[in-house]
């Protein structure tokens, strides 16, 4: 791996020498650790649901390690390909490829290393289906979203978000060696959840996306139009979550959680729209944070439900 001991500023001027610890942290940053948290939230509960109880601790650990390397690979490729955009956005201007803490060559080698290692690891510790799904998720995020869609259409995150749905399929297949309707429904749930999760963020950073010429819907449309789209996708997300009840024979914990937490998510989505229509301060980050909390609590309920007798 091409780990440089010096870094350059975004303008290309030389900077102070970088310590080994700082360089390691820079490479870790390439994996987008906050996104990895979402992977854990969606993968482990699905494995419990697939098992109908607690699966092997080793299998859970192996799947999480492989999935983390896979997601980290996709994120590193994304940062490499988007380094020109990141340099124009305040939200991303401190990423390691912009600051020069990691070289472009180093990022590519790191990304390929994680991609190969994750696929091989999952093949050795789980099964061929989980490994194949992991490899395809990397391909989809890097090629379909980052290269083909992100800079060309305001619907980029709708279809690009598919890559973030794969952890539920990987978790299920790691346990069962196959796929079934419950993980497909959860795949659709995460797919529908992604736009109302991300579009409020793009509303917040509209100026950044305009500066970088990236057509995120939250930046290209006015607040009322974005708010309406957020509401529609939020309702579709909740409806999809309720489908899991009959299909996977979910119990009281999941049923109540999907209704209560879903109701709160809908409330925040409608609030965003109403504020935008009335010309008030939209406060889109309320919906952004609510969406994360909603998905986290829903998947916690998915994990707890199979362990209880009701």
C-alpha cells in the first residue's frame, strides 16, 4: 500500500509530516466508518431473524468482518473517484484524498485490497452466495452509482442506494445459504428509506452540491417539492415495513415498533413539507437524524422479536 509519510494541502502545497497514527486514521476514514455502523445495524438483526434465534457468534463475526471490508472498499473507491467533487464541498473538504493525507494511488490499492480480501474472506467463512452478493454490492456502488449515475441525474441516490440494501441479503444468505421473501422485503425497505434519508441532507448542503455541480434532488428542487417526495417515500417505507409482519410471522415487539417508530418518521417528514410550503425554516436535518434513528430502532426490533415468545 502506498502510504505516504507526508501530506499535501488541497491546493497542492506541501504540509507537515504525517505521523503513522494519523496516516492509519486517514485510511480508516476512507472506509466511511459512520456508514459501517449502518451495516452492523442492518446485518446482525437479519441474521437473527434468519436463524430464528441467535446464530453462531463466529458466523456473525465473520459476516460482519467481511461486510465491513466490502463496504469499506466501496467507500474508498467512491472517495477516489469523487475526490474532485469533495474538494469543492465544505462537508467533504477534509477527506484524506483532498487534504493529501492519502495519495490517489494509495486509495486505489487500499480499495482493491479490501475488495479482494472481503470476497475471499466471505467465501472462506460463510458461503459463495454471501461472497457473490458482497462483490456485486461493491460493483453496483462504484460503477452504477458513482461513475454512471451520481453526476448525471437527480434520481442518483434512488438507484444508487441499492448498494446499501445488500447487507440484509448478505446477512440472510450467510445463515441460510439462500434467499427468501423476508430479506427481499427488507431489501425493498432500505431501498425506499434511502431517498427520504439522504434528500434532507442534500437540502442542508444545497450550496455544496451546486458548487460541485452534482444534481442531488435536494439541491435541484425547491423545499416543497423535495418535502413531498420525502413524504411519499416515507409512507412507502412504512408500508413495506408492515409487509414483514405476515411474511416473516413477526410478533408483538416488531409490530408495535414498526407502527410507533414509523409514525414518528412520518411526522417528521410531514413537518419538513409543511415548513417548506409555508416558507419557514425547513430544518431538514431533523428528518435526516430521525431516519437514522427510525431504521436503527426498527432493526433492533427485528433482532429482539425472534427471541421472544410473543
